[in-house]
């Protein structure tokens, strides 16, 4: 499999995330909805947290075309594009409840697409391909987040918000090409006890705590970045959009390349440590920005190194997650793992505001950087996937359905 194919799949997976998140909040703000209403819209992202609940259906059942993974991916991509187009035709001020319902639908379909594409790459990539494959997928995903998030802020200064959302729908539809040009993984036996996904993950032991903690600080900080840029140093919407899109994409690209090179030389354990330390250390740029105030060069450096380090850390982390999954139930297991990894944002994200209120912006970013320390210590305790792609002693069949 060529990495650029996985990059396109990653882009189609990442695009809808901001469409129902920060970008939607910007549209609602532009249309003059109250802060209370905008805050309530944060709940539309709950399907991303509970996607594990219906993931077993995507493991067990296949559509009558393109195979178990590609068939679902094709249908879900088209459905996501259609739902975003319906959002574009729904004015927030006149029909806020209908827009909220459509946003929940987009989040549900997008979360389901994430489940399928995560399972696809876990099934399709052999152990020696995971670092490069994860880096390519992460590059596409983060590029989509930058384009649909910060890039949208710039475009929205030029055209109405409904046109921006219609553009999102068209781009998602074009991304259907990605699933049409890749191969379906071999189909492993689908007969398994209903508790098999959980039994396999329980055997991972300390690895589950590591999964919950490795990105905890980053996920806790993410929702506060744009409020920090606006209310801390005081950058304009266009400044945030341009710097984050241009410099951010450069950082993602550099981080993806360095992740592949670094993982090959360091191995997975040392990569998780080195990339995790770098990921936490980049918070120092935000601490400096909070102290210095408005400085475009420092802002650009912060965005570049943050995106670079996060691309590297995420690539190593995704490679670890893929190795934990049994191909028979990879959709379910990967959904559980990614839901567990996002608790910093989905469960504890509400603490960001109070922490900033007590510690200030500099203290907040220093704290979120230090939260990486427990996970970095756990790296030396967890069992890593063996040559067959499973942790030793995990007690689940390994390697079925992967291309050797």
C-alpha cells in the first residue's frame, strides 16, 4: 500500500471533526447566537466518545460490495458529505435545533467512518509498515483538521458560512476516491464471543492506563487554543487562520517525515518516549507566548513545533494502538482505545476554563505539558506488540488478515 493512499483516507476521516466542533462554533458566533447556545452545541460531539457502542456491528456485518471495511467506508463517506451539505442549507439563527440535529448526525456518521478506517489500517498494515502508514494517515488527518478549522476562518472572511460548509461537503465527496483505489484486507473469521474484544484489551494490562494518559495533556489543551490566541496575545481571526494553516501544515508534513525516519531508527518504545517528550516540551512555546504577548514570529514557531511534535507523537501512538488490535474485532477494539485516549478532552475538557482562571494561560500550558510525565514513565512498563502484532501474553489470536 502506498502511504499517499492512507493520507487521503486520513483526510476524509479528519475533515468532519472540525465541521461539528470549533468551526461550527465560529459560524454560530458569526450569526450572533448566545454563549449559552454555543456552549450547548459542544454536546453534538458525543458520538465520538461513544462510537465503541456500535463498533461491534461494523466488525460483524459486511455490505454486499467492496468488502467489510471498504463497503462501509464508501457508504459513510457519501452520507457524511450529504449531511454536511444539509448543514450548509440550515441557517443557525432561524433553525438552531435543526442545525444541532444535523450536526449530531454528521458526528455520528463521522465517528462511524473513523471506526471503519481505523480498523482498515489496523487490518491492512503489517507490523513493519505501521510507522510509515500511521504517519501518512496522521498527516492526512491533521491536514484536514487544519484546513477545515483554521483555514475555514480565513475563507469565511471572503464568502458566507453556508458556502464554506458546502465546500466541505464537496471535498468529502471527492475523498471517496481514496477508498476506491485501495485494497480490501483479507477477511478473518468473524465468529467470536461477544466479550472477545474486551477480553483481549484487558490482557493488555498497564497499556490501557498508558493509552488514557499519553495524549491526556494535549487533549485537555486543544479546546483552549483558539480562546488563548484570541484573548491572550490577542491575534485576529485572519492571523490565526493564516499562520495556523500555512505554518501548521508545514509542521505536520515535517513531523510525519521525521516520525517515519525516527521510528525506524529508534524502535517503537524509544519513539514513544522521545516523541512524547518533544510533544510535552512544545507547550513551552505557549507559555512563552503568554508571557511575551503578541508576537507573530513566536506564534509561528509555537504552531510549527506543536504540529510537528504532535504529528510525531500521534504517529508512534497510533502504531502502538494498531498493534493491540485483533483483526477479527479491530473496529471494536480500536474504537474503545481511541475513546479511552480522548478522555482528556471529552471527559475532563470542562476543567480547562477553571484551570486558566486560577493559574493563568502560562500556568495552564505548563500543567498540560507536565501531565505527560506519568505516561512517559509507563512506557517502560507496558508490553509492546511483538513481531506478530500483539502484546506477548495478550491471549488473542494475532496476525489473521494482515498482509505479511
